[in-house]
């Protein structure tokens, strides 16, 4: 969805993809001053940026004149939390500067400066900002560059995807939904595979498939019940937690272009949840096939028992489709809330973007101890086999019920 450039650790002069705009993503240790600057080709026009433990300090240098660009928000600087990353956004079109912690998005902003006050000469400011063409990071800087985004951070990005025939003019104007066309080409491929009208659980061949899954979850001795019980130590071997479990039913084979098998049906009984985890830098499409799933999004994966607070918490309901990119919605926790009545069933689809040459085949998660551990996306059963197991259990249960009913009514 966002045009980006991955950065090597040796970058000291980083050309902006478009002059006067972009978002710079980086990491920096706490208790250090992390400094960089934007400059023009003559190195005379500059914006200097210092992230300190208490604040973000930004200054403008123009024709040897220095001006402080004071933060509009409550002052906040580098995070003490391990795993924190940072970003800074330059926006010549809207005359805005933003900085934040974690994912580069409006919800994580800690610094804001607006050049567009009425008394200022907007043409001169715009020309100044558009002259900036590169980021300068000194060789002895504490900054580790991560990525450069082509576009600045401007607005909240919707979590729910809509296709072309579902979008209204109001949806676009209010940024209520994300148009499917705004997904990356790779993510669009996934979307087109699972968003069709026939991509449903129940069909004429097995109209009670969903009921059969609910029955298997609720009945001791049946496959879903026993598998969930067996998985209660998956994320904490010393302290079983039945609620921190879900079932992974895979469709197809691993083609080497995703973390694990790319298509996974996940089954979430009421009250069950995942640990906070990321997605290996992959893109993903998630469609809810039954029930509702609660999604909490986090700015970064934090190796700390107390963790970090989510910046968003919302429900994705039956029929809705949400998404993950390498830079957005990457760290989340899923839960089927206790007040829900139905098991939530989702289809999760993963793919590495074309510029991903790492192919990290794990999802990192925060364990109960606060440590970050690796989870290798696995399979509890293949979908075709699972469907037949559910059919056999359902048929056997109904046959037993009918026979019991017949016996009980006999004289």
C-alpha cells in the first residue's frame, strides 16, 4: 500500500523518494540523543531533529536563520520500553511535521508542528520544504535506519477493506474504509482469493459445517475439544492456559512465499485469544467467516511483562475483511470476546512482498514472562481432512441423538 525503501545500516545520506515529503523509520537506544536532519542539495536549507529522553526538538535553518519548531503536543521523547522504534514525517503539501513511536501513523504521534498559520508566507514555506531532498545521519549517530516511506503521514488509515462496488463517495471522503485498490499488488492477490461470495463455510454439500465445528468444540472426546486441550501449553509450557489457544486449519501447501502455509482457517472459541504477536514482516488479509473477532493493535512488539498499551481496539465482524502490511497493523492480539455467543472463524492469508528478501518464517510473540519468543506458523490439520472429520463427528452425533430419542420414547 505504501511505497517504501528498505535502508541498510550504513546509510548516512538517504535520498528522499520525493523531494519535500516522506517518513523516516528508525530505531534508537534510550538514554542517547538521536539526531538527524533533512537538507537541500546545497546543504544550506535544513530541518534538524533531536529525539531525547524527554522530547522531540526540531529546528529550521534557512539562509543562516535558525527557528525552533515547538511541539503542539504534550512533550514526550524516547521510550524506555525495549523494542521501540520511531518515525518522522515531512509533508510539504500540507505544511506539517509529525514524529511518533512505533508504527508510522497518526495514532502514534508524539510531535506535531503546523507551518500553516495565517500570518506565514505559505509559498515560501512550501518552497523551503520542497527543497529538502535527503536525510543526513552522521556516521557516529546512535540511529539505526529501518525504512523510508515515499508518502508522509497525513490521516488515519482504515482497518476494514471495501471492494469497488461497496464504496460510496462518503466512504472515501471520511476515510471510513480502505479501498481494495489501495492494497499492494501482492495483498490484492490474497484478497481476490478469499473475498468471493462462494468463499463460505456452509454449502449444499455440508450445510451444517459451522454447527459441526461448534459441536466438536463443546464435546469432550471430539477433535476440536481435545486439540484445544492439548494446545493449552503452546505459548507457556509451564502454565497451561486453555483460553490462550486457537485452531489452525491450513489450505494448500507452503509455496515459499509466506510464513507457513499462506491460507489458514483459524477457529476461536468464545473467550479464546492469541498472545500479542507480529507477522514476520509479511502482508496479510483476514476475513471473518463466522462470528466476530476483537483486534487490538500495538505500536511495536515490546519485550516487557507489562508491554505497551494498544492504540486501537475494535471488532471485525462476520463478512468483514481487514489487512496487515509490513509497516502497518503488524503487531496485534486477537480475541473472541466473552460476551459473544458464537465461535469466531477467520481465514488468514499471508504473503511476503516482492521486495522482501529475508523471508523470516516465524511470528514473534510476547510470552507470559515478557520475553519475545518465536512461533512457527504450523498446521493442526489440513482443511479437506478437517472437514471430513467434522462431518463424521456430526453425523455420528446426530445418529446417536436420534437413536437415543427413539429408545427413550419406546414403551
